[in-house]
């Protein structure tokens, strides 16, 4: 069984994290969460910091990015410095299930391909809701079973191909978490996964220079780290995208508002 810990350690080392839909899904969620220059946004599971920097630059808002892995936070800080955004972005280590912030501190909490990972997803969504102000928004972009039950081979393929223990929920499953956390006016947008568009999205997000650094770092990691070589081998055993992939698996943008 592949270790999720390994997967994210390698991603942090190489300097690449992603979520479905890239900047287009981030923009859609930003619109639904009413992000503007007055917003104070918390990005939970910010990975290497691409979204906090993107939001701060495009929308002029303040963003705090948190991630459970110190190496991700280190990478995020490097990005903030490089993009000269230190007045609007900050980063620190935190677990989605136990956020070290007082109630009502943020206007918006977002997570992009993160809430599939914590063991207690309800606790995580409760925490997102607790730390937003009344009238604030919680937005999730998460992998979703569009049709149930998915064939067991597909469940295994998703797990194998992504290389981490992803546990997508159904549309109702995600909505339920938001409702049980006390959010209302739930908006759901469901999307299929376009593999080519996902690749273009990575390039758009990191740019050609960024991709060159990522590839160089990944190659160096491959040469010097036998665990990484094993990881690459295991991920590649997944084979081609199964035919019925798009009928069952996709992602959703889920947004809810806290009662004012
Ligand atoms: C698939 S990556 C997505 C990263 C980022 N949101 C992006 O769009 O690039 C998932 C991230 O969630 C982080 N993560 C996983 N479990 C977490 C938790 N319980 N609390 C905070 N971060 C977590 C991982 O370390 C990783 O950086």
C-alpha cells in the first residue's frame, strides 16, 4: 500500500501540488465565495502556496495558507517571497481538523483537493465553519463520485493512479458535511475531468519556468531517493484511464454560507 505521507512529501520536495480544474475552478469558487479586496481568506491544505499567491495577486485579498506538512509551508513561503506578496500572504502549519484560530476570524475558508484526505471530514468542515464570520463562506473543490456505486476496479484505479489514499464522497456526501456543519444556501457545480485540460492547467498555474524547476527537482529526487523510485513505479502500474472513468468520477465545487 502506498503511503500518503510519501506522496505529499515527494510533492513538496518537487514543489508541485494541484487540484482539479486548476485556476478556472479556483476562480469559480472565488466568485461563489464573494472574494474581493476586503476579504480575509484561509486556504486550508494550501500545498506549495500557488492558490494563496494567485488569489492575493488577482483579487487583492489577504490570504493565510495552512498545510499539515512543514515542507509545504516552506515551499509556500518561498513562493510568497518570490512573487513579492509578503504583505498579503502568510503561511503556517495546521491540521484541517484542528485549526489554531479563534472563532470568526476569516471571511472565507477554501480547500482545494484537501478535504478528501482527513480521517474525520465532518470535523474538518466544522472547523472551517467555526473560523468564518457570520455571513462568511466555505468553499470546497473536491473529487466526487458522480455515479454510485463505482466499480471496485475504478475505486482501486483512482487510489493507485493518484498515489495517495483519496476518499472521494458522493455529491450528497459532500453536501451533507456542509449542511451538518450549519452552512446554508449550498451551491454545487459538478464537473467531469478532462485529462488534457488538467495538464494545461498545471502549465498555466506554474508557468514554463516553474515547470522546469519542478521537473529538475523531481529528476534529482528520482536519482537520489529509492523510495521515490518505488513510488513512481507503483503509480505507473495503474495503466491508462479506464473507459468508464468519466461516468463515475469527477469533481465538485461546493459552497455554503454561514448564517448571519
Ligand atoms: C492534493 S494537495 C492540494 C494542495 C493545494 N490545495 C493545491 O491546490 O495545490 C493536498 C494538500 O493537502 C494537505 N493536507 C492533507 N491532509 C491535511 C490536513 N489534515 N490538514 C491540512 N492539510 C492537509 C497535503 O499536505 C497537501 O499539501
